[in-house]
C-alpha cells in the first residue's frame, strides 16, 4: 500500500488575482512560487486555463507556461489543463511543440474537455460551439501531430512533430476516466473542486486501462486543496479565502480572490455552506501534522501515484510558507 512518502507532490496554479491586486502582480507571484517549488523539489508546476473569470489570470496558459519554465530549471511545467474545445488541435501542438523545443524534457500537456468559461466566452474564442462533441477526434488529431510524420492528414506541426510531449487526460467524470483508460494515457482527476466521483472514476480507469506505447500500467494524479500554516487556526483562517471564492462560484458571481476572514459564519447560508464543503471535500488544511494526515488519507483511499496541490492563499508570503511546509512533509526541502 502506498504512503505519502511514496507519492510525488506537484503544484497547480491559477495565478489568482486577489482583491486589491492586478494580473501583473499575480504573474510575479506565480514566477516566485514556481522558482521556490523548483528548489523545494516539487515534481510539476501546472497552470490552468480559465476564461472570463476575474480572479484567474492564467487564461493564455501556454504563454504563462513559457515564462514559468524560463524562470525554473528542473521542475516539469505544463497545463492543468488546456481546454481542447477552445482550440484547434494544430495550434495546441504548435504551442507545446514550441515550448518543448525551448525546454526539452520539461513540458507536460494536460488536456481537458470543459470550455473553462461560460457559453458566451466559448463563442468568443471563435471555436464551433454546437451540440456535436468532437473532443475525442480532436484529441486524436492533436496527439497525431506529435508523432513522426504527423497524423496522416497532410498537415504537420512545426515545431511539434516527433517531439516528446507527454499528454495527460484531465477530468471529473467517468467519461474522461474511460477515455484515458482506453487510450492508455495518464489520468488526473479534478477532485480539488469536483470530488464527487473521485473514487469511482479512479477505480474505473484502473479497471479498464489498456497498456499503450505511452504507459504499461495506469498512472493517476489526484488534485487536493492544501493550505498549511504553523497552527491549525491560522491555516483555517487562510483557507477562508478559498471558501469565499467557491461561495462566489456557487452564487454565480465569481470575483477576485478575497482576503481571509476570522469566520465564515454569517457569510453563507446553510445550503451554500453544504455545497462549498462538498466541492472542497478533498482538502488538507491545518498545521503540518494535520496536512500530513490529510494528504496521507487521500493517498490511502485512492492509491494515487501523485498529488497535485492547489493552494490559493491571499497573502503571497503565507502561500509560499504553506508550500514550503508541505514540501518538508516529504523531505523535499
């Protein structure tokens, strides 16, 4: 049975824009956190694609990945993920082929199926937005551009063709789990915000996995909200920024990352609280010992091969401290 000491730790960053801050500040903080995570021995640093959300700056995901990779030396950098319905597969192949050419052996391409924004934003991205689901053929086309000779349609990704760009499939449902299993791809589950089907999807992926030229056995990564501080009380206070952000999503009013509060009492109604707590059920918040126990419980219950940690903290110094404390749990630093 796996234990926490057996499992690599990675970072998932949305480049959060905080109240009173700017996107430029968020990007400076992202580069600073990434450089520390690199020194602290984290395995990956992934950026997430979202559009039209005031508190998320990582919309131009490939651009941010390039900046992060340039500011680091050994950590793998990638997308968690690129939302394929928003893009022509050729463009994604060219972008990540370019990144892999600049930073060979360090670029990951995590692919998601959701639009990463609302319907109006999806239409504004100039991609077809209809009833037909073209995700699977688009994914196959994208993967084909990295193969020597291309996908066989006479179109070539330059750069991209023949390069080693690992593709991960991201998801929060059985659809992504089944597809990743059938294609023999590594699978990352978005349990940091949609944990309902975590155990079912992971079990399904492992049960149906078919070995491929990419993997000979299943590989699972699980997303966890993780906030550490010197005391449980301080970590719980810092985590109220995350809770408020989810509350705003529940209300349909996403905004900038709010500062922490001493208590959420009076800020949410009981049904809202229940929904936020359900969405953040896969979280490890507290002192280092408490976070260790929380992460170990996730490893024990899922058997995951890797944990990727989302830690949106309003104060940048506290965010650095959180990831430093968590890194020490496995002797990374």
